[in-house]
């Protein structure tokens, strides 16, 4: 199975490959995944965000954390945007996802503070 977040292949000279077979496969959208797949993808996003944070690439970390949150907060809905009844995977899955969401939100907040985006609601910097 290929990693949907792997970097594109480079040629020997360091140029990005233009071979379409080396392109990065797009991850499924949340509505195309099961609850377990969304949880696993959010966990992967957290790891990617953590690597960006550790490398000092704050913008990259923010995008990864936001994407993880987007997958965790997904709620299936009908054409009128009304939530559909669904099972998130049981109480244990829900508890695990809530803990993951808390971690990702905390990491996102720390990253935004480093970017100077903290306390934007009060105008304080």
C-alpha cells in the first residue's frame, strides 16, 4: 500500500518527477471513509503535523493538524445537510477519537502561538 502523504519522487538531479505514475495519490474524503479509516487518517495527520512542528515548518504543521481535525469532526449528512444516524464505532472508538482531537487541537494551538496567531480574538500579541 502506498503512503498517500509521501513526497513525490525526485530524479537524480533533484528535479521533481513529471512521471504521472509517481504522483501522490489523493486521500479519500471523509465521507468516503469508515469511522476507523477517518480515525487512522487523523492520527497520520497528527504525526505529519508533529514532524512539521519539530522541523520548524509551522505553516505545514497547521495544515496537517487542521486536516486531522476535519476528518475527526466529519458527520454524515443528507442532501439537505441534515445529519444522518450513524454509529461512530462505539464508545471506545469515540473516547479514543476525543482524546486524539484534544491532542491535535492542543498541538494546533501551540503552533499558532509560535506563528503569532494566538489571542487573535482580543487583538493581543
